[in-house]
């Protein structure tokens, strides 16, 4: 059985190949219907072997974990045959080369540089926070606390966006489309687990969520992966109503495992006006960031 937080250390490559093979419609790749009943969805192993121009035995050995180090041309052929998206292709290469995937990445820092703290505090009209690769919330400004939650009221170990997404009902209720957002969270975490199979905190997080939430368990097993990209999210906020915001993500050059995340709205849009009101409201003594949350209500 695959270690849920350690796909490369278990049989991440084989599990990923099987999942992507099962998800691909044979008609999509131009395979004719041969009349044989399909016991499982997706491509058969022999069909993948045919499309990738490798032997069936080789595909079997890859999926069973008996072959781990694969040449780049073969990986390219498999990725092309499975019609992998860029993020999925990158994950395939990471899972296939365990030595490269586990080399010398430092543990994710839980502190930010003072200069970044100054930048956060200076963003007076933009909710923003700093995350590490596990999506632990390391720092936040007043706008992020008003929009999302009073992170200061949480124990440090619970300030994780993915954990809160799955384990808190009030946190879920702020999403206009919780299933979509939650699946994106799982795909991001799966990509990160492939890059850092020896991250014990990440492994523990995946293990906890796998045990406690059936949706997470199902989506994790699907082996969907996603890297950074432009996001737009719609929230149902109890103070400012429905807002649609762009989620901007910026790398931190001095700390490669950290990113600055900011929430913005188009100029002169209703969502921008709502953000302005939220900042004004949160600045008032009665407008505390935790007024709109339950004792454990959080938001991703």
C-alpha cells in the first residue's frame, strides 16, 4: 500500500501511471473499439504500451514498482501516450527519479524574514499572507484575517489551509464551490508530496486527512496534481456578501519554499468595493476579524 504522504518513497510512479491510465478514455487517443469488454475504465496496459512504443512487460514492471529509474525518452513517450498536462508531466519525472526528488531540500521554514513582515503590514488594502510549501500560514495581515479568519486564535500547528479546508464545516461554508476548491488543494498537496517525499510534517498531514475525511481520501487516490497557476475564487462572506477575487501568488526569492499570496479584485468592481468596506469594518473595535467565524470556523 502506498504511503499517502510519500508517493515516491512507496510506489508513486506506478500508482500515478495506473491512475492516469484509468482516467484516459480510449476513444480520446484514437483507439478503436475491439469489442472486448473492459473490466476496468481507461486504457489497458497493452494499449498504453502500444501508444508509448514500449513492451507490455515494461509497463507492468513500472506499475508494480520493479523498475524505478526510467530514461527521459521513455518518460516523454509515456507522458505523450497518457496526454499528461504540464503539471502531470513534471510530477511523472519527479516520481520516476527518486534520487533527484529527495535531494537536499531543507525542511520548510516556519518563520518569515522581517522585511517580508513589513511588506505584509504595508499592504493596507490587499488581504495577504505568507505560506510555505505545505500551505502552513506563516504570517498574515489585517485584511487576510478579516477576509479568512483570525489566524492568531488558532494554535500554530492548525494554521494550515488544506487542513482547515477539510476539517472545519464553517471554513467550507465560505466557499461558493467547496468541492472544486478542495480538489485543487489536494492536487497541490499531491504535487508537493512528490517533490518532497521525506517531509515528515507533510506525511503526517496527508495521513491525518486520509483517515478523517472521505473526500480527501478519494481525491488523493485519484493522483491529480497541480502546480502554481492563476486562480479566481468566489467566497460567501458573512460581512461583505459574495465576492470574487483573484488569488495572486509570488515566490519569495530569499526563501524558495515560501510564497506571498494576495487577494485582489478588478478595479471599480463590486468585489473591490466590498474589500474596501471589509478593511474599514475590521479597523473598528466592534469589527474584529473573528466576529464572523465560529470558534473553529476557518477559510482557505
